[in-house]
C-alpha cells in the first residue's frame, strides 16, 4: 500500500496543488494495479502529526510520499532533509505561529529522506518519460513550517517502524485549472512506484550551490 498526502489550502489561498496531485497520483497508481490512497492533512501544527499518525496506523503503508506546496518554487523539490525544528514564518490555519521549538522533543536533529531521490531525478529527467516537462531537483531544505514538521514526523515514524520508505516532495504553485497538474501527478506516481520497487540509487551529481 502506498499512502500519498497533500495539504489543505493555507496562507489565505483557496487551493493547494499538493492535495490535488496526491489524489491524482493515487488514482494513476490504482489504474496501474498498485494499491494507493490519498489523504489531506491540516495545515495546523497542533494536529497535522496526529492526523498523519492516524493514517499510518489505518493503512500501514510500505511507501509514504507526503506532498506540500512551496509557492516560491518552480520545480518539484525532492526533499532530502527533515529538521527537528519549527520556526513558523506565518500563522498556521489555527492562527498559531510557533517559534524555535523542536518537532519531537529529544529527537535527532535531522533525518534524511527514505525515498530513492537520485533514481527519481533520473527517471523524471528522462526525455522519453511520460511526465512531459516536469522539472525536478533535490532540495536540501524543506523549510521550517508545517511541511517540515510533517516530513520530520514521518521520518521519525519510519525509523520506529522498519520497512517503511517515506519522504516528502514540495510542489510548485499552480491553480486548480493548471494543465501541468496531471504531469506533476504522474511524476509523483513515478517517485512512489520507484520507492515501492526499492530501486537502487544511481551515482548522479545533483548538488546545489547554496
Ligand atoms: N506548504 C506549507 C505547509 C502546507 C503546504 O502545503 C509548507 O511548505 O510548510
């Protein structure tokens, strides 16, 4: 079973492309005979980790790909690092703005993604792929808002429950009618399938300047 999650709209917006992509990616995987389900997470520090925990307990997925919106990004951000730190730039959907708190008190400073990010990058950059012109890159910061909190919580869980391959992808801003939503959903489905298949990581340079 593959679990995909997206977020509800936040920051005064009325659409969050991450949730639409999670739903579409689950449908694409289902059409290909792969069991997958999608769920929406609240953009609320106080409840998002518990909602995620509930989904993990219900579905017991082998692969989890959590998605969130990074409005300033132009590419799919395959997130490498989740940090044990919250520093909210804006208030969440419950009006809370926690500053300089850990995600999990006493937890490790950071976790690396459990998804095969380099294999995913290679597949997404293949000109013969079915994802059209979806651009992707490895990102070395998932920020310090609710997405990073959920990413860290997910990785904390997957270190407690062995055998779960999990990680996080930030998606660029799109509105509900953007024709690129489908290509991005197919790209997300590809990443999830590569994780399910347990593909090895190629040696591929994808480092960033800063
Ligand atoms: N993006 C925010 C939280 C919810 C979302 O979709 C983030 O990047 O933290």
